[in-house]
C-alpha cells in the first residue's frame, strides 16, 4: 500500500467504471497522471465487473456483474480506507487541482462525523445550498436535488455502504435522483467546496464521446 506524504492516510481514490467502458481507461490514466498533484500519493482503484486494469498506478477493484448500487457496495467493502475520493472513468482531468482543497475537504469530513459527502465541483442550478458564516463550504439543504451525486467527492466509505445497504437496486441515474430523496430524510449532511472552474470534463455524454475524449 502506498503511503501518503500529505497526511491523507485514511483516503483512497476510487474511479467508478465498468467493463464496457474499459476503452476509457488509458486516456483517463494519461490525463490523471498529467494533471494530478503528485505530492498526494494515495492508493488508486478502478471499479470493474470482471476485467483487469492494466496500469502501474491504478489497482483493479472487481465488483461483479450486478445492479449498480450492489456493484458499488461490493467494491467499497473491499477497500480498507475510511474515506474515498470518488471519480468517474469519463472525468478527464483538464486542470491541476490545488492539493490544499483536497486536504481541506478531507479534514472537514474527518472532523464532522455527521457529514457523508464533501463535493469538490462547481455549483449547479439544481443544487439548493447555503453558506455558513466564515466557511469555505456550502451545505446542501434538505430539499435539494443531487445531494447524492457522482460528481467528484470525498465520501465516508462506511456511511455510504450503510446507505447503499438500505437502498434498492438502482441505475446510476436512479441512485442520484431517488437516493437524494432518501438521503435528505436522514441526519446525514452533504457539503461541497465550490470550485470556480472545472478540474475535469466529461469525455462521454449520453453514450457518445465528447470533444475532450479526442484531445
């Protein structure tokens, strides 16, 4: 296991993927290596059903050919770290994210046990949030959409597993929409660090490659 030199010893990176999108992995990894702040040295996994990831940097996390929410739960149970930095296979990095932002988000979720997710992404018209005094973070209201979001976020792994265990079998889109309604009825809190610009762009939309895929 890699040792972190940035005091992020309970954090690992998990990239959501599947066998069908294995063609994205080489370009995802190339761009990750180009833009990631390599002062942060933590373990990195790519989720698959059955395929092996051919990479020196990323380990394979096999989750089985099962519905999405069960797939996530299977994978998360097979890592040890308390927190995960969630990315997706089509999140091609385009800017270097200041490592202090990741550290601040990590410190917050460690200190406040009621938080299940700390998003690291720009704002959205779909969010209903408010900013607490003297805070760098915005908090999701209990009536907000996308409190469950597969945008880049640091999650409390055990809390997410417990939430998935009480969720029905759902697709990624159902999990974000319906899961948000369920999460909003719990005591879990969701916050996010509002970025001024994207640090990644989607290489796939509605099953089609975007311009960033070809760059």
